[in-house]
C-alpha cells in the first residue's frame, strides 16, 4: 500500500499554522496587512537557504527565477506605495522603458547583487508597511496613470496580496525544481 504525504505535512514547526497567524476578525487594515505580511514571509521561505540557485531559471525560454521574483516584487512594492500612493518621483529599480523585463532578465547570480536585491526589497516593504499604517484610512486615493487610473489604499493592499500569492505559486514550482523542497 502506498502512503501519500500532503505537501502541508512536510512542513517544519514554523510551517503555515505559525506563518498564517494573523487576525481573522477585527479591523480591516490589520487583517489586510497581516495577509500581506504572510505572503511576504512565504516568499522569504521559498528562497531560504539558497545562494547561486536563486538565479536558476525556470524552463527555457523563460527567465523566471526566485531572484527575479524578489526583484520584481521590489519594483511592484515601490510602484504602488512610493510612486502611486506616496506621489514620489522615484525610478523603478530593475525595469525601465528600455528593459521592461529587467527584473527577471537581469537576475544573474552575484552575491553582492543578491544582497542588494534583498536590501532593496526590505526597504520597500518597510516603506509600504509604514505608509499603510500611517494612512488616515483605507480609502486614501491616488492616480495610477499607467494602468488602473484612480486606486485606493484598500485596492492596493488587496492587489499586493494577490500579486504575492500568484508569484509565490511560481516560487513553489521553482523551489521544487531546484532542490526538491516542497511545502515551504
């Protein structure tokens, strides 16, 4: 008789039951920020313990990699919280008009570049969290002239949860392909 193991059963003590421990009731902002934090932690767990492998590509011709995901999500955080909601005139870090996929295409292994990508990601996450906590309410609005038009902080938080969740699915597959680790 073959015994099957669920992915969730291979997790260590710090698995999903501890990772996803935010409030399930109460104030909306607190719940949304907890969900976003859970998704950010998931990305970190998907990348944990890897060095050169962070730049390992998916299947050719894709340039998708874990490092590319970190770089991409850094630019996404920066776009929504600094550029759109914060109204700051700051450039994207990894993409541009000339290199719209620079976040993925430029994700090559170099220890200094990896450290810088994580530093930049943490800085953008810290800014986003502070912005979301300090905003007077979730209905704060701003214009995203490039794509959505008028957006609220509430919409951005929900979109960021979706963005991380989608890319964490990619990270699941990348991590399993790299070293067979499942369920982190």
